[in-house]
C-alpha cells in the first residue's frame, strides 16, 4: 500500500512540474544576447523553464501592462521605475556602456568624429523609447555636437536596428550599447566607448513584477543574478 501511495505522489509531483508555467522574461532588444545567456544559465542552475520576449522598451512595458503574462523585465532601472508598473524587487546585472560603432571601410579616431564632414549618416535608437538613444542624445548635447550632427541622424526604434544598418554599411556610424557589438569582430569596422561622464549612468537589472504569475521562479531568477555564474555572463557580454 505504501508503495502505491509513493508512486501516486511521484506521479502527482511530476504532473505538477509539467504543468508549471515557465518564467517569462522580457527585455529590450539590445540585450537579447545577454538575457538569453542569463536565462540559459538560470535554467541549468534551477531546472526551471523560461520564455523570452524582446522589443523596444516601450513595447515591453505596454505588453507587461496589457497581458499580465510577464514575470520579469530586464532594463534600465530609472526607466522601469517611471514606467507605471508595480514591481516587487530589483536585481542589478551591471552598468550599461554607450559606444559609437562604424561599418567596415570607415574609421573613427574618437566618438566626436561623428561630427566630421566625412560622416554623413549616423544612426541612433529613439531617445523616447530606448535608453541608449537617450544616452546618445545626452552625449551629443553635453559634448556640444548636437547641432553639427542633427542633420545626419537616422533615428530607429532599437539598438539592433542600428547594428543592422552598421552591418549593411548603410550608415557611417551608429550609437549602440557595448553588449550588442562587442562580439561582432570583423563584421564591423570597430567601436569606441563614449565618455561616461557625458551621459547618465545606466543601471541594467531585472525588475520582478508585483503581480507576476510565477513569483517563485521570479525570485529565484533574481537570486541567480547575484551568483558568480551570472556575473561571469554579464561580464562576458559587456556589463
């Protein structure tokens, strides 16, 4: 009889695990590689399952408000705190780094070279929707380059769109985050970090939604981000 009860208990536990909802993590498209790597590390460490959603941060916030299906949002702390969403805790991943990159066949000696006549088209993410677009706008203003660069700017929705233009050679330079371009190697001409004193600090981390459908795994993911394994992943991806 005891064997039968134990067998039934095991079946019920396995069924419960099979029915458990995956942890849904949403993030800005510019952190797709980083968040994908962190999610895989978390799955390996915990046995939990994850689902990932990417887009510009305006889309991510709108989906979180409208769907109720997102458990964790990875993004810039200040932006998320002003989003109107209710959160139950922030776990920092690292500090974001703004860079200016250029395609093959071009060369910049300094970020300020975007103002030179030979640089005719400069891509940047939308300052209203992407934190690195906001950082790029701050840099251009504080460096005094805004007037010289204004007529060259191509404003797009996300960091990966800027990178796509760089890879195709359709722009002469672009503002992106270090995470998105550091492993592109010879696919682009190169990149330089922008002086961090010329834009506001970018604290990248994970906010747990107060009404997360899977609060247990959301908390476990936050705890994982403090681990040595997660720190190593963040460092590898430029944070």
